[in-house]
C-alpha cells in the first residue's frame, strides 16, 4: 500500500505522518506529481488561511494535479476546506473537488475559533465512519465551515450544525483533526486506508 501526504507547504505534516506510522504503515511526504499520482491513498492536510494555502498550492502546480487524481484523497481540516469550490476566508477560489463552499461560522455568543473536543454524528453510511459510534468525540480547531448539504458525510453542532465531514466520488474531507483525536481518530484514518475507494 503506497500512502502519500501532499506537501502543500501549509500544514504541520509531521503529526499526520506520525499518526499514520503508528498504524503500522509507511508514508511518503511529497509535492512531486509522479509520486502523488502513483499513490494508492493520498492525504491532503492543511492549517492556516485558505487564500494563502491556495497560493502555495498554485505555486507548486498542485491545483492542476489534485483534480486529476482518481484514487481516494482525504482532506484534513483546512485540507478539507480547500477541496470545495470557494472559501469566504480570504475570498479564495479553491480546488473545486467537492461541490460546496466554506463560510464563516455563525455561532451566536459562542467564541471562535471552535476549538476542542466535540461530538460527530455520521449522516450516511460512509466507509470513513465504519465501526465508529455516533456522537464520538473528535478534536476541532476552525472558524470557517461547510454547511450541511448533499455532500455531508457527518455533522457536528457548535452554535448550529455544520459538516464535520464531506465527500464526493473519490474525495473525502474531515473538518476535525483525526491525528489529534486519540483512538477514534486513528480508527478513522485506518478506515480511510482500508475501506475508502
């Protein structure tokens, strides 16, 4: 099984790499087209602001490569948001892999960012959440989110419900950090590696 983490230049890649290695897999980190294209599974992590991240992705010409991938790709946190059409954060045109968009969270008198542990409820029978109990806790850090819609795989509630996970065809995304979510996060990464197609 060849696993590759995309080196976008906008992520703390080591924590994702260590989480995958703890599952017993070798994983490469690369921004090279041939290495990414030859992977069985691809991880797209990201932290920071969408506009700056997209600029780095365009500079590396990953904006043309990533939409061509036919193997399963998992976007994590900002990586998930970059999979959408558009992010309100910096008015950024994104990769358009999943037909939805990212908006600033409207949370009433709660504080942003939404940071810490929160419960996630699967909304469909996605292999990503295989054998993960509804209302399991995952770790979040974000101020922007995807609304519930046809591509929602799981939801979360923080001043209103939003997509904790989205997917379309071979592209999957999670708003939370599985690599920081303990055993249940490890299970989700294992599910992606084993079961997502």
